């Protein structure tokens, strides 16, 4: 018996398992469009609650993975929250990329990991400056490792659109990295 | 890009992406969210309807209702029959309400099964719907167009029941380049 079948029958443990398996990717995708972290959490909860009460019947395995399906749902949830939330414009400060919490100090102990992380963090910072539609494509494909087809299904657009957005986004990110890490600085490092 | 790549070694780019991926994936929902979700789920389960009867799948979502090929074919055939049979002329007036403003419309899509392959249309209604409302049906909406309305035309029956719908795109305001 699949987890979804058990969720349909009201099994809270099955819902908990599904949540622990997919909540990370769903929450991170919600944060791309959410005006603030609480809105992303609300959208994540609404998504899983919807899945548990009626969405489990709507999911068709042939249409893609459950994670991709949930990302599409949470995207709609966040957009609805944004529309209801006094029609606030998207703030880059509010949708800042995830920052490491307690273990940042441990990484800074050694020089090499520090430099490596600096580049990664610079890339995340540059990602924040991209338009949302480019940001979400990079996040879904490069970070969450969804396929082009799954990403297109999540975003409701053509695969070609996904490819072109990703190409433009990566070009912009690469350019930004070049500005932040010029050759002389890298050689010195 | 090739120029840039030659100045920025592939290993550095790879490291940057790998570390960004690690940092990105480190974020998760708040710990309290799972407890809140399960509490809400328990409330939903204790609801009389959900407790007494298992939830049924939704039938007739927008995909099956509007995009099902047979129904779409019915919609096209129905709209053609309607235009030819009744000769009311509303079809012509709705596709071009004035001579200088053209509109792009989709074919009519049935929202109810026709009786005897004919539509008993008594009224054409033009509506404007918020895209935000479409989110409720799982229809993808580009964020930048969230506040733009969607215009549609509804065919209503004698009792006001909706029979078919089609979408109307915004008026094309550009001028024709060739006159004949």
C-alpha cells in the first residue's frame, strides 16, 4: 500500500513520512516567491494539508514525481498568499537565499572550505538579484535537480522556455562571479 | 561565455555551484510546521463528512472538463452549428465588436453536455475573471500577470445555465501594415 493511499485513508503517520520526505524542496520553492518566511511556511502547510484531504486523488504518477507535483501546488499557494497579502511587491530582502545557521563557524575554520563556500555564497547572492522566473528555474534544475520536463510542468510553461531562462540565468550568474572573483584575486588566493 | 570560461576555470565554477547547492539545501521548513500540519490534519479528519466517508476524488476538474478532446471537439462542432443554424450574428459581432478593434478568441469549450447535439443558447455574456481565482483550480498563472483579468465569453441557456465558454485575448491595437 503506497503512502498516498494510506494518507487518503487518514493515516497521519503516512502524512508525516511524506512531509519529511518532501517538505524541504516544497518549502524552498515556496520561499522563491513568498513575501516572507512565514508565508512560505503557510503555503507549505496548506500544500500538504491539501494533499492529505483532496490532492492525493489528483496526483497522477504519469505526470511526474510527487515532489514536482507538490512544487507546482505550493507555487499556486504562494501566489495566492501574495495576492491576498495587501498586494505587496516582491522584496528581495524577504526572499533572501537560505543562509547557514549554526554550522557556519565550523566551515570557516579552514581556509579552503572558506573560499569554496565564499564562491557558493556569492553565487547564491547573485541568484537573489535575478528576476523570480529565472531564479526559480535555477533553483529547480541546478539545486533541486528536477528534470527540464518536471520544471516545465511545475512552472506551467514549455520546456524551451525553461531552457532559455536557465541559459540566461546562468550567463548572468557567471558574469557576476567574474566580477566578484577577478583573475588577480583568484591567483592570490 | 567562452571568453569568460577561459578566465574562470571550470573547477572554480563547479565548486561554486556545488557549494551553492549545499547551502541552498540546508534550508528547511520550521520544525514546528510538522506538528501544526498534523494538528490541522486531525481537525480535518474529525470533520463529520471526512470521518464518516472516505474522501472521494474530484471529478470534472478543469482539465477533464475543458481539455478533454471529445468535449473540445463537441465545443467546436457546437459553436459552428450554432453560428450556422441560428444566424443570430453574435459570433461575428463578438469576434470584432468594432471594425477597428480585433480580438483573438479561442474556440468555445463546452461546460455542459449538449442535448441532442444542439445548444439552446439564449444569451451571450462577457465576463472578466481575476487570474487569482484561476489559482484555485490549479491553473498555472505567471506571477507578473497575477493581477491582470482574464476575459471570457459565456453562452448561457434559457434558464441561465452556462453552456460553453471561450477566452478573449486583449484587443490588438496595432495598425495594419497593408491596406487593400
